[in-house]
C-alpha cells in the first residue's frame, strides 16, 4: 500500500540565524540543515512504500518573526531535484525579505514542477545581511 509521509525540509523549523548561514554562501536543507552540501541529506520520493503524487505543493511558512540588524536581510530559497542524489537541478527559486517572514504567515506556496526528480532538497542563500532571528518551516503538502 502506498502512503505519503509528512515531508518537511529538516526535522524542525529552520532557524535563520543558524551558524550554517553566511551572506552569499548556500546552506542546504534536506533531512537536516548543513552548510556542507553532502551532509544535508535529501527527501527521497522513491523509497519503499512511497510515491510522488502529482501536483504536490511546497509551502514555506513563517514559524517565528524574522529579524536582522538593519532590517534588510534577504534569503533566496531554491528547490532542487536530482535523479540519483548527486547532480542537482534548480526547479523553483524566489527571494524573501526579513519583513515577509512573520509567525504563522504563509511566505510562499508553489506547485512542484512536473519534471522534478526522485530526490529533493532546498538551497538557502542569505543575501544582504545575516538574520539575527526568525524561523521558517518548508514542507511538501499533497493537494
């Protein structure tokens, strides 16, 4: 029997002031968040008893209000997929500012592209300045 697990990028909401984040340096969120690409793991949609339902969405939700020293921090969120977990393709990308990340507020929702492959992760790149606080929850939700 096929079923769908709850799929979140990392097992807990992602703290934007985590040490993994530096301006202009990507951090990766799969099963965990890590500045080292190979250590983040992936969400695997073809593991035993899993399926990849069509038209799943990615939701990014504010878990805690974000903050930064001058209020100008940004983060670029990129959904990546891979057939084998080694070579990655960018699927969807968007940039959000510190003022858009508020507790219990939907930051973005988008449909996973039809061509997305077996493994997925998110790449987060901080832009103008580091965050001093805030958390987001990024999750896959079946329609």
